[in-house]
């Protein structure tokens, strides 16, 4: 069974940084893509960043481009999300996501709260 376990969330002041980690229970090369989504109260879940596990290409929406960076460590089967210059509107539960031909997989989420 595939498991994705997030860590690294917490409370930070506006302008600060956090790094989220997503540890997979299997080799991340098994997945075609991995990424991060977030969901704020009363809002839909939205994409934050994705990475193609084989080639390393990344994609970000304009809302986080230049502030967030996704990376992977194949040896540790872990994907990271470095978040800099955080804003109060970044407050949300952040979910790790992985996609393969076997389907979609989600982590349990980690709370990120940015105070103004």
C-alpha cells in the first residue's frame, strides 16, 4: 500500500520560510509526478507545485511562482516544498500528492499557518 507522510508544517510569521517534506513508502520513481496541493477553509483544493519524478521538470501557479520550490531526493524517497516569503493567504492544509498509472495517492495533510 502506498503511503505519503507529510511533515514540516507549523506557524510562521509573514515573510518567513518553511520546508515541507513528503516521505513515500515506495520509490518515488514509481510515480509519474508528485506534487503539493493546499486547501484553505471554505476553498477548493488547489495546486501549489508539481515535479516530474524522472526528469525533474517543475510547475508552479502564478500565486507561488518565485517563492516556492519543489525538489526531490530519490535516495530518501522524499519530495520537499521550500516555501519562502510566506503570506497570510498561504495559510492552508498542504497535501502531498503522487500520480501513477495505478492512480492518485494523497497524504494526510499538514497545517501551515502564516500570521500577519
